[in-house]
C-alpha cells in the first residue's frame, strides 16, 4: 500500500508541474504521431533527441518498469524492446480511458503527446535482460504458441506495431494477463485474445506463459 501511495503522489506532482497537459488524441492524431515516430526512427539526430527527452520524462516510469525498461516486479510488464508504436498507442488508450490502471490512468493524461512519443522511443531502444522466471519452458506451451500465437506475435514473440512483444516478459505477468482473458475481465473484452484462447484450459495458458517468458 505504501508503494502505491508513493506512486500516487509522484503522479500528482507530475501533473502539477506539467507545462501543458495533453488532451487524449483521436484516431487521426494517433496515426499522424505514428508516422512521426517512423520518421524519428529513420533519423539518427531526431532519434537521439527523442532518447534524451524520453529518459528525462520516463523518470516517472522507472519505479515500476525499471530505468532500462526491465520491470522491477514480476507482475509488471517489461517495456524494454517493446515496439515503440505499440507503446505509444497503449499510452493513448490509458490517456483516453480505453484502458484503466491505478497508476497509468493518472500518468498518461499528465504527459504531452510529444512526451509519450519520446518515452516510447526511449524504452523501445533498451534490450530485454534475462531474468529468473521460476518456471522451465513447457513443450506443451511451445506447441500451443506455434499453432495459435505466432500469427500475431511472431515466431520469436517480438510482435509488431500493432501487437506487443511478449518474449521475455515476466512469467507472473503473462500468467495473470492470460488468465484475465480467460476469465472475461471487463477491461479485456474488446481484445481478439478473448476469442483466440477460448478453447484453452488454465493449464494450457500457464504452459504458454512458461514458454513465452523464457524466449529471448
């Protein structure tokens, strides 16, 4: 409880000093920003500037996700090596209320669109570090992954602009997330994952989580 209170006050402080609070973007604005991100990735000078600015603003994220994007708690996802475009669109969803989280729902609206872009670029540039997952890769999980999951997340689990990188995520986070889809969590109801895993058992999902968490 102390940890979440500290996060809450950090976010309030951030909102208070933010020069210009951002309004949630509409679809056209998001698409324009995604094109801008592509330009940044292709320009060494622009990318370096985004990385510098992103590190400054990402200070608010370090307590949970780690300074290098490798999460400090097993129930929190890595942001390291996540696709920058995917990170940005998730920021937008927290900002406009499509996604809800005690911390992120306060943080995202307190940042400008430019700051969200810079933070996404910053974390996307960091490598995922190997971590002790507490589970061994389950061959059953590989079989299920290769038949159902690869189509969106890729054979290596690295995803793309639309779908997240899941390789190397903490096992606890993956297990919790997959079970939330299975149990029809209201916040997950619009995800295609609900349909994809509907015929899988909880044992199947844990097997998948064990396999994916150990992918490089």
